C-alpha cells in the first residue's frame, strides 16, 4: 500500500529497504499469501493510529496492553478503541480473545509462546513474535537494538541474531550458516496460525533441506535477506515519529 497524503497511515511494505532480489521475491510471496491487499490497503486512519499505539505499548510493557491503557495512550473513549480493535481484528492485524476485551497479539508480537522472541535493548523487555520474519523486523519498527532468539526447526539448536543502529542493521547471526525459510502457506484469514508457522529459522542449509523435502512452495533466504523482508513489513507499522 502507499501512504495517504495526510501521513496518517503506515507504509506497508516499505520497498525502499529491500535491495536483494531474493528478498523481493520472498516479500512478494508473503504479500500474496498473507492477503496484504485486504489488510492495509485503504485502512482507516483512526484504526491505524490505534494499531500504532498497541504496538508501542506492547514493546514498552513487554505484554499486550489493556484496553483502558490503550484508550489513555490514544486519548480516545474506550468504546471507540473497541470499535477500532474489532476493525483491526477483521483485517487480521490484531488478535483478540472471544470477548473482544483482551488483546492476544498484534503482529509482530504475540502473548503465547511461539519459539521466536525479541529482547529490546532499551527496555530489556522480551516478547514472543509470530515468526522469524516478525522477530527480525521488530527492532526496526521500535527503533531499538534487539536480540533475536529462535531455534532450528529441524534440530532445536539455538539461532541468535543481534541488530544495531536502532534495529536498522543486522549485526551478527549465530551460527554463521543459519538460514531462513519463507514458506508460502495461505493465511486463510489468520496469518498467525497459518503463514507465520512456515516462516522459520534453521541452523544450516543441510537441516533446511532435510526438513523441506516434502515442501516446495517457498524461498530460502540468508539472514540478511530475511532481515530486509522483516524491515519492509514492520519499519513503519508503528508510525514512529508520526504520532
């Protein structure tokens, strides 16, 4: 999508941060499988601002914000915030409990354990992320350096990455042969439980090849290529500096 003239909606994805051809192809696949045209195109500016507040509070608190806290942060009445959250849920931008009274997740963050996490340097908060790509993009979204931790889906070995320059640069990845798999499973209305389950770290190409023997629809990325995808999807989602 493109930003409207008033600057009140996020640019998702931001293609300017994608320089590697493999990253561009993978991002195009994610946009199609995740139905991004129906998630961000024409998004209501008020709902976009509420989403930005949700993400900022998530990172600051280390957990999903309560609706009352969200209303205070956004300076909106509670019923209006609930309306915006219902709208965001319908667009698969937040996860709510069955009563619509509790936030359970907002891409890139999720309260439930996923096997992927990010720890922010400034707040020292650790949050679970929906997937490997979300973990890689969270630091840029929050303008904070981050420690990203996951595990090889094939063997369970730790995969750890660090960012610098306020989350804008990938500094180090261990092990050095780590790779990221971008599987293109259609979201079916909730990417958290579908597409995100196929965006994974592996400790080596050997383990990735072994794991994906019966999976052909997807892209193998280096950590740097995957980092570009994560930045493109999240760098402007919280509209840092614009609200």
